[in-house]
C-alpha cells in the first residue's frame, strides 16, 4: 500500500509539472500575440519555454474567463475548492512579499567611500538542535519556513511564525514548539536544501549521492516521495525559478542539471573538453534562472548559461588556490558574492568578471561557511572562525559595522538570511540552530 501511495504522489507531481509548463506556454503565447515581445521573451527565458510555442488565439483569456465563472458559481453555492492538506500550509505558500527596499546599485559607488550604514543589533535564540553537527539551512522563498539539515541525516522544518512566538514571553498555553516536521530518509549527512518555488516540496542533497523530495504539506510524511540517484556526493542543490528543473553541485566538476518531471540529467555537450576537474561546493540559480553560478574547490567561480548549460565565464583563481565555499547572485543578477577559505569575501561583476569589492577582516579557513547578503542587500554577513563571531559589513563601503558573539560552542558553519525580513539563522558544530533578529 505504501508503494501505491508513493506512486500516487509521484503521478500528482508529474501532472502538476505538466500543468505549470502548459500555463507558461499560454502566457508566453498571449504576450507574444499581443506584441508584448519583451515581456514574452523574459517569461520564456525564465521558464525555459520556447518563444515560438503554439497556442490557439486568446486561449489564455478564454480559460481565465471560464475559470472565473466556475469560481463565482461555486462560491455562490458554498462549494469549497480547498485541498485537504495540513492547515499549517495555507493557499498563500510561494507568494513573495514585496521587498523592504530597492536593490542596492553597486555600480553607483564603485570607487567612492560614503558613510557606512548602521545595522540594527541582532539577538539570537537557540530554537532547536540536531543529534550531530547542524550542517546547512534554507528559508522558503516566502520566508514562512526554515529547513535545517544535519550530519545525523535528519531534516527539521520550522514554521517561522512559531519561532517568533517561541521568542516571546511564555504564553499560558505552554511552550511553543517551532519544529513542525522532521524527516528521516538519508543514509549519510545532509549537505544542502532548497524549497520548490511554488509547491510545498523540500529537496535535500546528501553524501549518500541522492537528492530527495519531501512533501511538507502532509503532517504524517516522514520519508521522501521521490528520489534522484546521482553518481556523486551531492554537495549543493538549487531549484530553477520555474520549479521544473534543479541543479546539483557534486564531487563531479560539472553541475548536473535535472528535469524533475523526467529525471533526465543534462550535461554540456563539450564538458569533457572543458578542462575543469574540481568538486563543486555550491551552485545557485539567478533570480530568473537565466544563469547559474558555482563555487569550486579549486578556488574558481564559474558562470553558466541557464539554457545551454555551458560555462560562459570562469574566474580562475578567484580566491587564489583557496577553496571557494559559496557563491550567489545579487537580486538584479549583475553581481556575484563569493567566499572562500582564504578569509575573504568578494563581489564580482557578472558582465565582465571584474572584482568590484572585497570584504576582509574575518578569518575563515577551515569550515565550508557562506557569505550572505541581508534581505535588502545593504549588508554582507559571514563568520569569523578564530573569534567565534558573526561579522557584518556595509555592502557598499566594505567597512565592518558589527561583530556579534555567535553564542555557539565553536564557530558556526552555516549562515542563512531570510529573503523577506531582517532575520537570519546560524548552524553550529555544537548541533544547535540559532535564530537572529
């Protein structure tokens, strides 16, 4: 019976993927046929939909009109269209709140030094712990959930509203438990996590060479409903913004691009001739999915075309011979923030590969830690291993504006910032998860 249930889940996800592709095709065709070519091209690029996709004229308008009519009729008749999932995951999952501030324009102050901004003081609270090292964390795109992965092979899912309640004076109803799910389905430590951009699906990459899919809308599900078996240790995972594709950074030197509906793995046609021979520590998509970036153990930061999967720029020796541990795009996709075991954090211009800024003054030479922007990109955060501190720089002036004791026993190995508010988490070799606000 369990096998049949898993098959039903798989079929449901496959059908959902087909529906998303059909909707994307209708949107591109509608925009194109109404001479909104720039918008059509942007949607086509972000969703990997061909610009010349065929669709009957006005089909999208016709379907929307029919859907509105049915919805109005069912509302009048009192018919509920709600899906019987756990109430913690409401219909709004995946909707992204408006940003709190405009994106930082790094090009406007490349060669000037203005006054640094003051970052509000953050206080941390221990919110849970694993049974072994807490290795990684990821917020959902809407900031409502947090997932953490551990060397104990478990994954914990937190509901952020409960984390906030936990940090308030204790209510009469007793202590709040912020962990709403715990998943056990890996044989070896968890390396990375990511949330599907639209569906209540969490993926994990592990040293056991698998990528596993968990449906966190179901309260009783402890195991994955789907598994991709890779050939290498999966060090990093990243969903395409459409949700139809994912990237795996592994001990192999080339990112593995998977179609999640067919499990097919795509590699560049010329990958054997690329001369790349180093494991990937982190891989991340840009906000539209048109590009992705990798940070490799050989110290290189590489930029890849999101459609052809070919390497379009390699910044060799970006961090000398030191191992590059993280790389991520700014929201406008014009810059990449990287960190490495040479105790440096660097900002690179995507279009030229030029080094724009360096953030120095924090020692990190041992752990595979990250450098991250805060949600407004006004500040950069990373870890000082030698002093066991969280360090914050003004992202424009590169000046250190804060140092906070990590409150972990031993330096934390991972930082992850909320995409929607002034909050981040730290994961420690002391097994603990701390939430900072």
